[in-house]
C-alpha cells in the first residue's frame, strides 16, 4: 500500500511566536525614539542619524515591523505570516552589512550600539531559521472560500518588488552612486542601511506576488500600509531636508504614494470580496 503524506498542520511553532514577541519591544522602542525624537539620535541612538528625514523613514519601518511580529506572536496559522520572514531576513542582512562596513561611525561606548549589534548579529540567523522550521507546515492552498486576487495584481506586485529590490541593491553595493543622486543627504552608512528599507518592501512585494493567496499576504500587506503611511507623513514633516529640484524627490514621494494607494485599494477590494 502506498503511504499517504500527512497534511501540513498550518500552525506557527511556539518558538516562532516567542521570537516574534521578543523582537517587538526592540522595534517599538526604536520607533519611539527615531520617529518622535529624530533630531536627538546622537544622544540615545547607536549613531547620529542625519538629516531628520532618515530617522523618520527608519522609525516608520520599525513600527511596521512591530505590527508584523505582534501578529506573528498571536497567529496560529503559519501560512498567514510566512510571506514576511524572508523580507525581514533580507532587511537584517542589509543592516548587518552596513553596520560592519562602517563601525567607525557608531557610538561604540553607548549601550544602544551593543543592542543594535546584538540584534543584527542574531536576527539574520534566527528569522530565516524560524522560516525554515515552519515552511513545511504551509498547506500551499487558499483557505476555504477565499477570493482570488484581481487579475494583474500578482504581476504588478512582482514588478514593484523588482524595482525596489534593484534600488536596494544599488544603495548597498554602490552607495556613492546614490549619494550623488539621492534627493536628500546620505552618507555611506545611511545609504547602505537605507537600502534595507527598500529591500524589505521589495522582497515583500516579490513574496506576495509569488504566493498569490489573499490569506497569506494580508497581514504583511497591512504592515506595509502602516510603514508607507508613516514614511509619507515623515517626509512631509522633514520636507526641508528634501531637494525639491531633484527629480528623484518627485519619484520617491510619488512612487510611495502610488504604492500606498494601490495596496490600500487592494485591501479594501479583497475585504469586500471576502465579506
């Protein structure tokens, strides 16, 4: 008799939920400092992040990540959160590379530096390990009664993800190129770490487009909406840092606004279809 494989259990392992719960406080604290006190990073953060718009972008990303990992800690079905793990892995790798390339820029006598280093030494290992251990638990099929994504959404997600991923790689591999053309002031360190904030949504969009199940992408999409909204608000708050004569300023703001509107429209359409 031929053996029949047991169906995937579609559960989030306890160790993965614990990892999510442990990560959340660090992200919330980073958000609070970077987003509410962006002009004071030299006193409390791992390095002096300038100009104001850069810590605002970083803080927005951290609270979006906090939302995602809260959902990981509370979720019982693995397929609903799996899309976010490889993008977070990419992000943490960018942070680690940027950090160790520019250790001389950090306040190494500050406790924040050691927390930063601890996070970006451990999370590039722990996050993909959690994904690896959970991956076989995904049944790989939509939930019963789940509506399909509208036609064209998956190719659009893949295209958007590819563009953001290319920008991220250029920021990481050739920061001098981006420093020359970016619409606000960057250093080699902020260019490479900013690459992480493009790698995160870029790989997220690729993962969402590859998976294609609404139940699998919804939580990660909501996390992206939070981050994009706060980046746009932060950009408005620090608009004096932006070189408005640089065409990339319009591309940056217009691209983020268009992506936010597209993802919000997708959320609203899919919620209506599922009701």
